[in-house]
């Protein structure tokens, strides 16, 4: 195995973890200049002007995605059934109309995904009821997810919040417990939420628990009652002989990338950035080959576990966003340099996106005998849109192309194909290559809300599509935060996973029933 250099990125100390904070200014919307805070980039990554299009399709307009979030998605999560008893104890299993089913078990990773949905829903809309629900979810998680007797986090809770399983404790579950709390911290800087995610990070990197120091990777899982016993998993705590890509990938996208630049101390920001470098290098060294991030470190076969466009493109997306934050950009060539034997001169990343694209829709996975499975799951489709949108921040790469992946078409087909027209909100879990549903789910089915599906991917998709639409429309990308008074003017602001500049921050008054003030931030020059 290649030796890996793990620097602590000392240059970031004192900069809030940001890449090259500048001192430029832009209009503050009142006719005068406002000081700029944020990321100015360098010769490798920086802001690129959006293309000037005669007509921007409705699928790439800001109002489309605001309406999609409020009208298509959130009704399912704002109904009384979704809120739990007490509020914050969100049901894991609900039917197509949103009603809880007879299965009252709670999965902390799904409680967390719903908490994320409320936190990011508030960030996009400023709707204070979503902020209150995010707080309730975060508090329930922080109280009930930890296994106080054995350490780590419960895989399953009963309806009252007590541990209800002796399943092994996977690294993926631990990472996703942090998802909702990390999202809540991102919008509030709540110190208890920060302490919780720091403890989660420390557990994943503890060599006596999840961290395999010799191989510089996070272990798949540990035993329920003995965290020093490693468990090799194959989806259900059964061995498969391989190390899991998701054990490295999901801590990044669940909470580390989002929280890293806004942690309260320079030491922790530098530590998280070093961790992100290490996990990226592990994914490259152990899981990347022939342009694919494979699901297991020792299997290179299409059609096997986690070998799909969702996991591979998500890994690309995470490594790209991490590379932008690292001063030496160690992964740029692997991602973006032309492949010597590619007849079209494409990079690994360009070829991966192309392989995932069908005729106006994204596909599911590469087939064993060649070609691709054209029936995408909702989360795979979302991940593909998100990497295409991120790449399109560099001058609209996949916007109105002459050929190949067309973000306007894929985004439009997301709304047409996935949104459930029943009036209760959310998206269905899968479509065929022609856009039709893969199944006619009965009312009692849990296809919208179960042990694998919740609000996370659909709400993140709305977040990213709002960002790219703002860029293409020449508008500022607006997010809402909720800070204590002493942080209103000083808290580091970030445009989700992206780099960019803060054009304006506006205090909008106290939030009823809390000690927080609403802050609206406007971001420009995204990259």
C-alpha cells in the first residue's frame, strides 16, 4: 500500500478552514460596497462566469426548486404524522399517505435523515417551524442514539427511544447518526450539537474501535457489546471478506464535509480537513480502478455490492469538493486530467458522468456484460444530478450541451418522474429508463419512508439544484441560519458544500421561543 502523507493543513489555522479568504467587496444591495468574506480560489479551482443563455429552461430556474421543495417534498414531512410523539421521535415507517404503520421501531440513521431534511428545509426557506423540528430531532438523537451501556450508537430504538437491537454497529450507521445533528449545527452553531459530532468523529477515528491505523481506513463495523471486536459486514453484519467503500465515504458526506469549515476551533477544522484528505486517499488507493469507485476493496466486478453510479459518483463528488479545500489539490489530476487512452480526451470524472447518462435520464449501474442498467433509484439519480450540477458551476458544462449529459433534461425529468402525484408529497423510490414507476405501490406501502428512505436525498437534491439555478440565473444563492446574538455578525458562513463569497448577511430579528436570531446570507461566485 502506498504511503500516505497526512498533513494537518496548518495554513488553515486562523482562517476558519476556508480556502484563501479574500478582502474584495461587492454591492450589498443598497448601492454601496460590502466587505466580502469567503473563498477566492486559485489557478486550479475558482469561480467561472455562468454561460449567457437565450433561454434558461424552467428546470434550471430558482423558483422551480423553491416550489419543488415547498409544494412537492415538504408536505410529507410537515404533516402531524411525521413529527412523532413526542415531537422529534420521528417514525421510521410511514405509508404512501404519510400515516405511521404498525412497525413502530425507529432507526437512528432515519431519525437523523429527517432531522437533516428539516435543517436544510429551514436553510432554504427560513421557515421557523422547520427549524423547531430540526432542533427536536437533534435533541432526540443526542439523547437516545448513544448506547450508554456498551458505547457507540444503537442501530434500532423502540417507540419510546430505548435500544431495541443487538445488531452490530456499522460505521455507516454511526456516520448517519451524525447527519442530522451536523446539519443542525451547520445552521445554528449549537455547542451541544458540535460536541456530539466531535465525539462521533473521535469514535470513528479511535484505533481501539473503528479506525484501522495500519490500513488507514474505517472498519466496516464493530460488535454490539464489545467495540474492540471488528465485524466484517455484507449489509447485515455477515462477512464478505472485503472492506466497505461506504465506511470511508459516508462519514464524509454525512457530516464531515459540511461541518469542517464551520467548527468553532482552528485545531478541529484542521483535524477534520486532514481526516478528509486521509479518507479521500484511502478511497483512491483501495477502491478506485478503471474510472470506478468500487464497493469493496477486493472486488472489481460489475453487478456486485454498491457498484452503481450513485456510490461511484458520490465518491467523485466528495473527493472533488475536498480537493478544492486542500491547498496542494492532490486529487485534481485523477479527477480532471485527460485520460491518455480515451479517444475523446475525457477525464475520469467526465467519463464517469457520461457512462451514467441515458437519454435525458440517469441510469442505475454498469452491467456485468457491458452497458448499463437504466432503472435508477431516487438517490442514485439525485447524486448524478448533484455532480453534474457541481461541474456545471465551471461555466455550465452540462447546461444546454450539443451532446451528452444534459442537466436541464435530467432535472426536469426528476420532477416529472419521481414526484408522487398523490398530493401527499415526496418522491417515489425508483423509475424505469422511460421515466415510468418501477412499481405501482399500494397506499399501505412504506416506499417513501422506511429503514432506507427518508427525506435526506430529495432535500439535498433541492439544495444543490437551487444553488446551480442561482448561479445560472445570475442571482445570489440565499440560505438562512439561526445564530445566538454573539455570532450574528461573526459566524463563518458557507454555501453548503460549495466554495463562494458572502455578498450579504442580514439579521432578520429574533426567532420566537428561542434565544436565536434569524440570519439570511447571500452567496455569490460559487465554485
